[in-house]
C-alpha cells in the first residue's frame, strides 16, 4: 500500500454487493488510509450486505436516494459530522435504467422510465455537486469521480437509454467541473470502465457475449472492478491534482482498437 489517501475523508456511493465497483473502491480507499461514509438508496440496503463492508472498513452508512436533494443534503451534512471535517473525495457509482431492466428496445423507449433513468443515473451527479457546493462541503483540490460507459460516444444497441444518459453524465462532469474548479479547485472526472460483471452490468441483455467480445478486442483484456478501483484511488489522490473535466477510459485499450487479430481470426474461422 502507498498511503495515497492518508488523512482524506470521502463519500462512496453504490456499493450493493461484493461485485459492485464501489465495493472494491471502498476496500482500496480503506487500504490507502482514507476514512469515508458509505451511502446507497434505502431500498438497496434491504439485503444488508453493505453492513459487512462497513464493518470491514470501519465506516458508517448514511442512506440517501440520489434523486432526492433533501437526502443528499443530509448525506453531505452528516458525513462531515461523522468524519470530522470537509470531504476530499466522492465516488458516484450509481446507474439504473428501467428500460434496460424491462428489455425495451431503443426505438420504443418508455419515456417515464427514461426520465427515471436520467434522474437516477445522471441528474444525481448534478444534485450531489450542487448540494456539496451550496454547503461548501468539499475541500479545495477535492476530487469527484463518476463511473460511465463508452456507449456515450459509440452506439451499443443493447445499452438503449443508458447511452444517452451516460452522455449527459459525462457532460455534467465537464460543465460542473468548470464551475467547481474555478470557485473551489474541486476536480470532477468520469471513468469510462470496461464491461464488468456486476448487478448493473449483467442486467443488460446479451451482456455475457458482449463481455467476451470486448475482452477479445482489448489488447490488455477487459479491466476488472478491482483495477477500476485502483484507478479511482489515483484520481482521488494528490498525484492527479491537475486532472479535471475529463472522461478517462479505463478499458484495457478497447476504445482505441478498431479490430483485434483475435476477432479477425474468429470471424475468419466462421466464414471459411
Ligand atoms: P451495481 O449494481 O453494483 O451498482 C449500481 C448502484 O447504483 C447500486 O448500488 C444501486 O443500489 C445504486 N442505485 C440505484 N439507484 C439508486 C438511487 N436512486 N440512489 C442511490 N443509489 C442508487 O453495478 P456497478 O456495475 O458497480 O455500477 C456502478 C456504476 O458503474 C454505474 O454507474 C454503472 O453504470 C457504471 N458502469 C458499469 C459497468 C459494468 O459493466 N458493470 C461498465 C461501465 C460503467
């Protein structure tokens, strides 16, 4: 361990179970010396798995529905009380699409579900940042990271409305990054992660085949949740102080590869 987050206070959202990317981030942040509050939607905590993580990392849990400004205000207020000062890092690891859950194809999207998806998965970042800024809850040079996916730039038919929602999330990170950076030197980035076997990931139609496809394209293979957590830790640390308003690909080289020998070979075998 490098003590990269020694003395830092954080808020980590989205740890649902051991597969969650946020779960790994919490474990790594703890190893790197940070103290933090865990948060998730009250309904997501019914399984109680988050308690195991809280115990293992010596953290307290503050439930908050990320669509509720009231809940988020309480989250940032309580977190500062619990941790004894302003916050240094925040992980936004929240995503949900009812259209994906119900396997509704893109041209036929249900707009109520679409709006719910936007509210939960994109506006929640704006709300978090707006609340934090109003309360002046984040220290100068603090770092906020939100997780996203490359469907924001390129079309993946099965990702349906989440593609548009992730594009919005990345745009919010950029736009808010300007304002928060100027006023308080708070930095905001999105990490665009490989397909990862989590509850949110595997809920997507055809996820298994797509996971294998991405793995066959990326020269380093798919990045797993643990390495994503490592990357997030570097972004929370002081070693990346001048990085802000970026969408950073963490995908084993997938996004820069047109086609791989592996995929060419497999198609060739099928066609010959
Ligand atoms: P996950 O299912 O473990 O985490 C999603 C979290 O969002 C859950 O903890 C859930 O309780 C929380 N959530 C849903 N509605 C909420 C609400 N109203 N308020 C507060 N929290 C709420 O899955 P995963 O994969 O760890 O997802 C984390 C982030 O990573 C998401 O933004 C996802 O889109 C993103 N991501 C995931 C990829 C994957 O293949 N798994 C790839 C790229 C990005």
